[in-house]
């Protein structure tokens, strides 16, 4: 029966994807180069069911957005334009309720790290440098749109809850290795956006980047004994502590599931400004002090791992190494020593290697099989 249910779920997902491909995407392209506008307006409808509108400036784009009968499904935005920049346009779009989740893909010639970082922190879904490949652009647009639909569906389900029991039922929809979103943090990216950020770093051959892992100690055990709301609260608290204690390091981080966070910093000087494990745990005790059951929780940190690589797969290897270092640090401190031997938590692989049960992987693998753009070398 279980196998049959999984098969039905997969079949239903394929039907949804097929339906998506039959839907016309309403796309707005914003670029001050007329040749780019003409090229995309003619080429995108040939590759996909797209209705393409264009704007030659951020100001013109805002007017089109304001007067559009229905919100656009995706925006392709250049960064460097006369007057208002593409990043400022993105910032203004994210203040508009209709465009909180709309995929915005930066399509630009700007390769400087500061532009990449600022774009993702302002809410860009992806970042593609010119010259670009049309088939890759199409795949990223499709993945972005389908992921947006799933996120909106999840938010709608959450908003419709009427009592505590319904809320608990909703919370049970996530498992230990799911990458929960943490709202309200300026330098925290969601799972897929973080992967796209890493992808852009590897494409730009940025050899001064480092990754550090932070993990909730005995995370799986605490997940098993806690109610789901409490575990969310703990993960959110750790995220707040990472942001507050690592401001001088100017790192960008993400929750990867399984109690694990990853922080990327640029330059050894900034990396050296990350908090120590002791400082982070002291801050965590303060943040979680309102819940006595959470006051004893601690995190473990890995040492920084260099992300020197010529490929995306090489960069992901560095992320895995940081996770493994955090797991080793946890084991060195006597993982589960306060838990009875009959209640030892299961060994948790590095979150990067968990390929099942995650929304973004389901979406991308259903769309493009094993050869997703996230796996490109």
C-alpha cells in the first residue's frame, strides 16, 4: 500500500508539472539594452509558453507592475541601469505584497561579489551572468516558478489554520532533515537561493570564500522528544544568534535541515571574525531563556573550510566537509552522553547528502531528471 501511495504521489506531481508547462508564464524583462529586450522577447516564447513584456528602466518596470491586470509570474532584471538600479527595483518589489514570492532572476553582466551578495540578500531567486544560455535560463525560470507555487501553497495552508490542533497537524508536515525557512533575518537565505548563491560563487572563481558549519548538538534526539513548534523555535533562535554574533564577519548563511546551518564568508580576515562556539552558545542561552526546556541546548561549530574550486561540485564538496567537521566535533564532545544508551539518536549524514524528502529536489528532479542545473560542474 505504501508503494502504491508513493507511486500515486509521483504521478500526481508529474501531472502538476505537465500542467505548469501548459500554462503561459507572464514574464517581465527589465534591461536598458534594446538588443537584450528584443532577443528575449522573441526567443523565450519559442522555448516555453511565455508572454514577455519589456521595460527599458526600473522606473518603467514599476509603472508596468502597478498597472498590470495580474501580477507577473517571473521577472528577469538587469542590475546596472541608468537611474534606479536593478537591485533597488528588486528591493521595491519585495515591499509589494503581490511580489513577496515572485521569482526575480538577475540577468546581468555584473560579476563583482558585492552585487551577487546584495542581490541575493534583497530576495533574488537566482543570478545569471551574460552571456547566458537560453536553455539554462528556461530551466531556472521553470524551477523558480514551480517552487514559488509550492511555497505559496504552503503559506496558504498555514494561514488557514483555525486552532492549535490544526497548527500542530500542519507543523507535522516537516521532517527532521527538511530545510525550514527562517523569516525576519537579513543575511539568511532559503535553501535553493543559497545553492544558487554558491553556484554563482563557483562560476565566478572566487577563491577567497570559506564555509563554516553550525549544528544543534544532539539535534535528532531533540527533534524526536520536542513538539514541532518547539523545534522550529529552537532552529529560529539559532539563526538569530548566528546573525547577531557574526555581523562583523558579514557572512551569508542558511539552514540546511538536520539541525545544521552553513555560513559563507569571504576573506580569511572576515572569517576570523566569526563567533567562537562559546560565544554563540552564550547568546543562544539568552535567546532561548524564555523556554526553560530549551535552556540547556548547545551548538557545535566546525573550523572554516576553504571553498577553492573551479566547479559547483567542488564547492559542494567544501560544504559537505564543513558538515562532516561539525559532526566530528559533536562526536568528540560525546554525542548523546546525557541520553540513555537505549535512546541514542541515529547517525545523521551531512545534510547536503540527503537527496529525498526535500521540496526543491523533488521539484527540480521531476522537472529535469538527474541533470538539474544545481548539479552542474
